[in-house]
C-alpha cells in the first residue's frame, strides 16, 4: 500500500543545484531523492567520453552532498543489475521500493525527457532568469525576436548593470570596443585542472569499460565535478580572464584552447554553478574596478542574453525545430568532423581541441566548424547530432538553437538577421591559423586557394534570391552579381569540386 504523502524526487544529471525548485517544494522526512545513471542518457547522442565522466561523477558527488545535508538519497549506478536503464523505469521502481504515491521533479530541460516523464509532477525550473511563459509572451509582443531586445528587457528586470533605470555607462552593448583580432604575444591563464579523486577514477574506469567506442580523449580528465571545484574555476576566471574577456572574445590562436573564455558553460549547464551568482559576481568586479565595463557587459550578455534567449527559442519551437532546413542543405557531414583528418588548418585546430577536451570556444564553433558546414551545405540535423555529441556543455536546449539557428541559418533567420557566413578573409583577420596552413587565404581559385573562399561566393550565388531580400546581405549579393559569367562558373566548379570530394561520414 502507498504511504500517504511519501514522494520520490527525481533529479537528472543537469539539475545538480541545491536551490532546485523541486528540493524546495518537498518535506525531507517524506521524500526519497532519486538519481540514476541510465544508458540512453549517454548513448541517445553518443556523447564524448569526458562528458560522460563529468556528468556521472558530478551526479555521484551531488548525491554525497545531499546526504550530508540530511536527505534520503537513492543512487542507482549504471552497472546495478536491477537498473531498468530508463529514467521513467527507475522512477517507477523507486515508487514501488518506497511505497510512494507520487513523484515530483523540476521540469527536465529536454523535450524528449519531458514526454517520457510526463507522469511525474514537473515544477518550473527556477534556475533561469526568465520563465518559458515570459519568453513566449515576449515573442508574442515583439515583431522582431532578436536577442538584443530580450537581453535589454532582462537587464531591466534584474537590474544587472543598471543605474536609475538606464544601462550603466549609457549604452546597452559594448561590442564595438570588444572583439579585436588575436595577438599571439598575449598571455593567457588556462582554467584550473582538478585531479580525479576515487569517485571520479571509478567513473573513468566505467566509461573505459562501457563507452570505449565513443568519440574523444578520455584522459587526462581534469574537469571540476563538485561545487567547490567549479567555484574555484570561476574565481580563477574572474581574477585572470574577465578583465580581458571582451577584447579577445572573437580571437582565435593556434594551440590556445581557452584564451580569455571562462570555460564554465559545462558547470552552469549541470547546475553546479548558478547563473545569478555568476552575473552578480561579474557585475561586482566592474563596480570594484577589477574589470572594465566592456568586458563585464560582454560576459553578462552571453549568460543573461544568449543563454536565456536560446532556451526560450528551444521551448517555443520544439519539436519541429530539429528538422528545420531553410536553405535545403543536403550534403552529408564529412568524415573529418569525427576523425579530425583534414588539411584545413583552422578546422583541424578546432577539431583537435574538441576531440581532446570536449571544448572549443564560441568563435571556433560558429565561424570555423559552423561556418564550414553552412558554406558546404551540410545537412543541419547531422551537424546538430555532431555538436550535441562532442561538447561537454552540449544539452539539446542550448546546442540545437546555436547550431541549427545561429550557425546554419536553418531556421530561416529567427535567431540571426543574417547568416554567419565568412570567407578566409575573416578567419585570417581574427586568427593566426592561416600562417601555418597549406592553403592561401588570399586566393579564390586554383589548387592553393583556400576552400572557404570559393565556397563562400558559391554559397552567396546559390542563395542570392533569398539573400537579396535581406537588408544586411544586399551589398554582398550585388558584389557577387558583378562577377562575370566565367568567374561565377569557375567559383561554382572550384567549390562544388571541393565539396564533392569530401568523404561522407
Ligand atoms: P564564454 O565565452 O566564457 O561565455 C560565458 C558563458 O556565456 C558561457 O559559459 C555560456 O554559458 C554563455 N554563452 C555564451 N554564448 C552563448 C550562446 N550562444 N548560447 C548560450 N550560452 C552562451 N553552449 C552551450 O552551453 N552548450 C552547447 O551545446 C553549445 N553549442 C553551441 C553550438 C554552436 C554551433 C555554437 C555557435 C555555440 C554553441 N554554444 C553552446 C554557445 C557557446 O559557444 C558556448 O556556451 C561557449 O563556447 C562555452 O564556452 P565558455 O564557457 O568558455 O564561454
Ligand atoms: Fe582555414 Fe583557409 Fe586559413 Fe587554411 S587558409 S587556415 S583553410 S581559412
């Protein structure tokens, strides 16, 4: 017989926050918390080995943290012979085990899981600055669904970097002061590395045994897996990198994996770091004179603006969003995305660090691997599957809008007013990759020409009718239209010849 008022509280691997709405809503004496490692969560997208270690180890540490705080916790390991290998199955087993009459959780931030766990009471996720309903009502009342306007509304709502109802410094956005090309002489302090403890070592062994065929380098594993590790990682960023964040935000340098990026997305997305605390701490660094406004505003905009905005887009547009293909891109994803085997130096650099560290910074994701896929016309769903699998911070709600919308323009311009398409000129300006490349960034045609150039103009030509209606693309379409018929043909031959030789995965 069910025990009246006894509940199972399910916590998923990306809900490792002590202030979770579901934890606040229940009585500890009448609740059993359930955390479960199940195979589909590691294999539905075949995740990078380091990411699986990160999530399972962080879950195991969180279970300890909850027990220390006095909660009853059931932790089901992957190898438990009774494990049903589905979250819904584990909730049902726990309900039977503890004779609980109900199950509750904070709503999963994943479309598939929300459906699978529909029988569990789902509470609003309180870890975001805005609710899904708030985003929907913003979308209903704004013809132009650009991130910038949503970000401004959230600045007003939260008071972050606001003074008497106005943005601090008189402007909302300091991008014009930011985003300078890379200077190789600059020195960077990399994120701190954490030695695996006994718990993490056990998970590393588990991943070796069970997921050895997954993508990526497993060891050395050095990510933070506890709240104190991740707090230390963030404090290191605040002290060493935030003051220079803005200026190097778009820069790329050979063998410099992190530059002044924070490398906190993986911790934020798991719930080990709290977005409100992060933004407040960055604001405090500005107020105390430890970091300039342009860096702090740029950083806060990524979290308060982009991160909230993409979540809103995901929940407003799912489930159809994943099959968006506005530009009818149908080239299969090339094998080199997985193998790393390419002589394009910029792509090879981004892929090597993705393979080794499950990390590439935003401009590598957007303007190197994303830009390549956009120009080559690679199928958006396959590109989404790749990004979802290879990055430690990849969860569908944040990955899919960034890939399908921002990088591939496959949503027809909902996320970006123009495609982020660029030739070698941009990559050469913002990085030092081209210096060591076998291709020439200045040539458009011929065996030495950088493939990004012909692919760029071919892309403009192929979609000129669509882009000519776009105010921000008109000039570039006109430039293409001024090429002679012979030049256009030579560009198409060069680009299509290159794309045709790509070995499909
Ligand atoms: P920083 O440059 O230090 O930025 C600070 C924080 O701002 C990040 O930690 C992140 O939480 C947030 N942020 C910055 N840009 C974005 C953005 N566009 N959308 C949402 N949050 C943002 N981010 C993910 O968290 N998971 C993903 O799976 C993911 N996939 C992406 C795929 C593509 C094609 C692109 C173009 C971007 C993707 N991003 C994703 C956004 C961004 O690239 C990463 O958040 C960032 O690179 C993480 O590194 P960082 O912590 O050093 O970021
Ligand atoms: Fe990349 Fe082209 Fe530069 Fe080579 S020349 S690094 S392929 S942009």
